[in-house]
């Protein structure tokens, strides 16, 4: 379970101009890799869970209980702050209360909610719809009130650029901040001008989401720092690179019936055991195994 210090640490990290890189993780193994590489914080991606756990697109079909189970498993192996993609909060303001309480207990340090119609779509898909701003304001208020730890961050995302335009999205983000959001997140800006305007117009912690192949152009991290962004989400780099690796290795196996020289495409057995901390479990087994 997350501690107050972990949540306070996240608040200190997510400040305007930090451009903290938040790599996405969809399971505990990915979280192990992210921690091993040295990232101080991570983003639990709803799209990644839908893809890896259910093998389906990011279309709002992952349930709250399934998400909470993933959060708890990731929390057990990741030492730093975790932001959790909670989609639309799984219903109305009353559902939002339960969502926040459950994810907080599971170990979230920040909970991201969005203003799409339920069931939502990936922020970089076509066909998105948003709820009335007043409905989302009520959900943000409910989320802020529901947390038992005041250091838990509430992140409010708007997808209104795609439906109502950039100005409407800025207005919604301002309203969500007034309703109690600690961080806001204007999803899927499509130009350098829009990207620059977000932190200029909204002078509190802002997130930007970089999807490889998506709608938002990638900028160097130093540029995003200069513009004033607090965090930069790379939700599915780990997932997309894992897919590429699986396709390459399994393609070799399918073509040749054996790996042969293509073992270069897979991580070494000992490295795999190191990443999952096998030595720690071996030590526990020795400690608790009865001696004759």
C-alpha cells in the first residue's frame, strides 16, 4: 500500500516545468523493468491493461475490480509513486466515490479521471464523446471528497478538443481545477501551438500524453520543461516495444521451428530471474524452510 510519503513525493515531483517522464505499465513485470531502469514514478495505463489482460482495444470494458487487482499487484513491486488511469470513474459521481476509495486502498498515489461518455475510448481514437461539463465537475468534487489521504492527487482529464475544440477544453480544465483537481490534463492537442498554450493558459500542474503513432506530436523533454508541463506520459512505449519484440522472436520460431542463433532476440534466463528478484524469494525459502 502507498504511504503518505510516496504521495507527498509525487506532489513534489509533479510541479510546473518538471516534465517528469511517466512510463506506462500494464502489469507487475513491466513495473519491475521501469523501476530497474531508474524511473522514479510510473503510470498504470488503462489501454495497456485492456490490451494485455483482455486482448481488446481501449474501449472502456476493463472493470473497476480488474483495475484494482492490477494496481495492487503493481504496487507490491514498484517502490515509487503510481498514477492510475481510472477512465471515467466507472459511472456517475456516486460510482466515483467508490472508485477513489478502492484505488486508494489498492495503492494509487494519483488517480486520473476523464470527461468522456462511458464507456470511453482511447484518447487518440475517433468517435469520442464527452459528458456535460457540469457532470464532470460533480465527479471531480466527489473524487476530491472521497480520498482519505489528502495527499492523494486527483488528475482531471478532458477530451473536449476532439468534440468541442481547444477553447472548450481549456475552459473545462479550468472548471475541473476549481472543482478540486490537483492536476489537469488536456488530451490530444494536435499542434505545437496548442501544446504551448496549455501550460500558459492553465498555470498549475499539467500533463501531456505522448502516444507513438497518435495525434500529439512529440517534443524533446527539455522543450516541454521550458513550456511548463509537470508530467509527460508515455503510456504504451513498454507495451509497443514488447509487441515488437514478441513478433520478432516468435516470427523466428515459426519460420525455423527453433530459436538457434536468434536467441539474441530474447532476454537471457538469468536476467529474467534477476528482474523478478528470484534471489529474494530464494532467501525467504531458506529462512522459512524447516531444518531436519
